[in-house]
C-alpha cells in the first residue's frame, strides 16, 4: 500500500506531541525542584527557630510538642525505610548515589 506524504507528516507530528508528553521540559523540573527545596528549607528553618525561641522563653510545653512531633516523624521514617529498604539499597561508594535493586 503506498504511503501518502500527508500521512507521514501527521505521524511525525503525533510523535513530537507524544515526545513532549513523555519527556516534559527541563524548565518545569528545575522549577518544581527549586520550589520543593525552598519549601523544605523554610520548614526546617521555622522548626529550628520554634525550638530556639521556646528554649529562650522557657516554654517547655512547646519544646515537648516539638519533641513529640519529631519522634513521630522519626518512627514514620524508620518504618518507611524498612519497607522501602527491603527492595532498594543505596550504593554510596560512587561519587554519586546510585540505587541498586536487591534480590
């Protein structure tokens, strides 16, 4: 069956659209990474500032709540690490961290 040139052009256009969907632009990735990093940094800064201010003003209840929240986060992180660590380990001998599947 002969192929018309219009069909070939349409297929190329469809492939380009599919390529854009599969591989989004890197600008969007950098923006999302920057926003997430900034948010995490501000949350950490606020948490440390809360504990320092509570200690300076002798607000022991606030320090207690902060310690309680940190302990819950630590337990959650350990549980997540146990469930996820059963399948993936991190090889840190390389200059970059590489995930390697366990068998």
